[in-house]
């Protein structure tokens, strides 16, 4: 047997602040463990089952229904489980919806919308309705700052920019144009009213489950917009018609996601949303009461409840912060490589204890290294 890797921390409890893949609800992991070798009396693991078996068909249908209920989507939406990560949606959205002669509007609020915009430009005409780049992505644009093109094919936003830690407080008014949202890092973290979106998508690995499945919810009237020669696997309609069983789906990630969705249903999105507000407030209060030692990146009105980002007086202290915090059991706090600083990811599965403990560590660290 290979030797075990060195222990990452000497703490007896680990709080997982990873940005994604990220923390999963403990009861879900325990259920996965309990039925890993024998899925509900079948004698085999769900990983070994056919995706055409009734066991998986039930999981697939349940997960789609749960998402529909939790997101508040009517029967007019198709819920799809796709591969390729949220990044593939940067291509699939324009390939399916940006038809010749039309323009798609992108609101650029950080790395992920820059990438989405750049991919869309390879497919068709793109108009940037607002870009926060010059302000180093410190805020979400106000409604009156959005300059839409005439009759856009759709308006694309990212509801929460994971890297910079800015989040739309509410969905913008697009004047009737179909709204498309990348919700990878805040899906089901608050009741946002899914039917306000013509299409929403999310990689699972933050609030929904393990990496490997991407959720897409699309309003049925958009399914047939795609050009006729679009390759089969890249067409939303292919997956909608076959209920995401056109080819072999990511069976295990969908299975775990279904358990996470059951956990969200049992807990309630409202309860989760309130807890998310309290968790984020603990961290931002520690920033705001530090006398300037910690400097929050985002403007208060645009602060993300999922990814709290802040800087310390210098990079050396930031490195020290990450190291000392890890020794105390706070893992995953280093900011994204393009931004630096500290990022505290507070996804749904994170309870109050982690942020409470971190909010105590922060003034203590500042006092010792001020
Ligand atoms: N959009 C957002 C908001 C993200 O945080 C990420 C990173 N998980 C992506 C898109 C890219 O996701 P993936 O790695 O699943 O392609």
C-alpha cells in the first residue's frame, strides 16, 4: 500500500472553506457511505448499475423533480444533467440561442463572465451591456447602468462571481429579453424565483454535489432555437427529449446530487438562505471591525454571501494567515490565483460553527500580526 499523505492540519476538527469542489452535507456523505457497496438491496453499487436500470431512472427523475420544485420552475422548463462543467455552457448557450443576425448581451462582473463573453464572441455577435472591469470587479452594476442592445437574443449574467466575491442582490430587469444566468456558485442558496430565468446553469461542485454534472434548466420555447446543423450532443433539445439519458450520464454525481437536493428540501431554502446571511455577516463583521487590517474586496451592496473576499496589509501576512488558519483546521482560504488575498467560501452545507470560529480567529490573528 502507498504511504499515507502527511496530515494537512493538526487540528482535531476541519472546517472546509474550499471554493469548489467544496463541502457537502455530512448526512449526505454518511448516506453515500452506507449504501456505497450495496445500493438499496440490489447487491451492487449504484456506480456499477446501468443508467437504464429502474434504480437510476428513479434517481434521475427524482433529481429533476426536486430541482424543478426547489427552483420554482413550472412544467414548461426542461431540467438537464450534462457533462463538461459550467465552462461548456459558455459555448452551448450561444450555440443554441445566439442565432444568425441576433446579438447577445453580456454583463461582465468578473472572470467567469469574461470567459462566457469571450466564448460567445466565437459564435456570434456580442454586446457588453455593462462591464465592471475598470473598477476591478468590486461591484455589481446598478439597473440604470445596464445598456441593452435592441432586442437581444438573451442577456447573460453570473449571479455570483466566485473569484471576486460579488453577487447580484437580485436579478436585473432585462425589459423582457430572456435572462440567462450562470448560477454555479450560488444556486439554491436563496429563493431567487427560477422562472425569472429563461435558462440557468450550474456546475454541481459547490452547492449541489460532487464535480461531474452540470445542471441546466431551460424554458421549452428556447429548445428549438438552435441551428439545424448543430451537433447532436451540443443541442439542448437532444437532452431534453431523452430526459438526460441520451448517452451515459454522470451517474454517481447525479446520485449524490439527488441526496443533496433531498437535504435542501428537508432543511428548506428559506432556512438555508437565512443561515447563509448569518454566516456571511460573521465574516464581513470581522472585516469591518478590524480597523482596516482586513480590507473587503467587494462594495457592501455587492458582497457575496457565498464567497467573502478580503485582503490583509501585505502578501506575506496573507500567506501567514492561510498557513496559521490551516493549522487551526480552517482549510481552503487562499484567494483565487488571479486575485490573491483570502476567500472564505460559505456554501449551503457549511454550518454556523465554522464561520463563528473563523470570526474569532481573525481578530486574534490581527492582534498578533498587526
Ligand atoms: N462559473 C462559475 C461562477 C464558477 O465558479 C465556475 C468554477 N467552478 C465555473 C463557471 C466553471 O465551472 P466548471 O469548472 O464546472 O467548468
